[in-house]
């Protein structure tokens, strides 16, 4: 449709593709790159997909480029809402997504399929034009990459420096820490509520169907409110951490461009020991697996467990973002 050459990276084939898009964006985007997540319900369960989208979205937001994410929805369109408690779902909903839900069952390469592909390409071309206009606003002249001989290069006048980032990071990181602590506290309350039941304590009686059903009903009633509280707290924690993460990434970019490495070392040191965050992430991973097993026991229990599992997922995502700050 344009005659331009494009290069496609597939995360299942190109191991270092994430490094390539982050490098392009951090250099100011002197060429346009898009992320096109193929979305199914399992997409939102994948920690790798979630981390990837959160990081890419943060980089785009910092550059004021919201048109670089172009999702293709294969299934689960009813879950995509800007009012979702899940930030990853909101990012997809806010993007210019293409609905493939009625197309994907058709044979790939057939008429229906190719018409859908054409729509995707048309939106891609439109998005590229919007991005080009935005880039023209960001700079009056092309931004060049750092010369290989290590010479200095100009930083755009409107780009925040380390001092400006640090001034905003303080309050943002404090809010993030408080939100994380609140989410961890809600997780503890949920765990206590669950382990206080025969089912959660592992003292259930599966050999007696009626008694087993009664124990499931008891557990479902006990965890209902704590599970909902955990979901809300986890969603808030991910929102706060994501806001702080965008600032941290800005600092990392700024100090990485300096010849004096002391600033980068000092910033990393200021983050402190993040081992406790890694422990929370590992605990959430294990608990998410356990919740998935429990949800298979009963539809009644599943309905009350699902908010808790989502809350743990949000908390895990937030923890993984924080853990990456010192890497």
C-alpha cells in the first residue's frame, strides 16, 4: 500500500527484538516502530505478554506517542473495556484495535481473512502518518543516533533531565510503595480468610460429596470480600507503580547517555535492595498457580476466587516492574 520496506520481529522467533524496539524509542524514534499484540483471553494471563505491553506503553507515553500499539483482537472482545480494573486491558482498549473475532475462524489466505488483513494494514498506514506528524512536532530536525566514535550529541530542549525526573520520582515512588504495601496487606487478609476454612487448610472431605460441597460453599463465602479487596488493591498498585516506572525509565535513559557512569551507579544504589520485591513476585507466581487449581474444583468457588487471582496478577506485574528498575 505504500511501497516502503518493513521489518517484522516475532517474539517467538527473534530473541532480542525487545531490545531493538526499546533502543529505537529511547533514541527518539528516527524510524517508526509499532507493537501489534495478537489478543486472546490467554494473552492477559501471560506474564511475558503483560510485561512487554506495560513496558512498551510506558516508553510510548513518555514520548507522547499513543498510536504505536495496534492490537488485533482474535477472541475475548467482550473483556476489552476502558473501565477494566486491569491496566493491561485498558491499554488494549485505548488503542486503535482491529476486531478479528469474526474473521479468524476462516481459512488463512481466504477472502474474509485477506479483507481483515487489508483493514489492519490500512490502520497501520494511518497510524504511521499520525506518528510522523507527532514526530515533526517533537523536533524540527531529525534526531540522529550517537556516533560510533563517541562524540557528544545534542539533547532536545524539551526533554526532561535527571534533576526534573528525580523531583517527580520521589512522590510517585512513595505512592507506589504505599500502594504495594496496601496490596500485600490485602493479600495477607485474603490468605488468612482462605486458610481459615477447611478447604484452604487442606482438611476437606472429598470422599463425601455433600460435605465437600458444603466446605466449598463455606470457603466461597469467606473469601468473597477479601478477594474483591485484593483485586482493587492490586489494580491500584499496578497503576501507581506504572506511573513511577515511566519516570524511572526516563532517568535510566538520561544517565545511560552520560559519559560519567557515577550518576547511573548512584541512581541504581538509591533504589536500595529490591530482593523483597522479588520474593513477592515469586510468591504471587506460586499463588496464581494454586488459585488456578482451586478454581477447577467448583464454579461457585471459581466465581469468588477469580478476583483474588486477578489481584495477585496485578501485584505480580507491579513487582516485576519494580524489580527491573535496578537491572
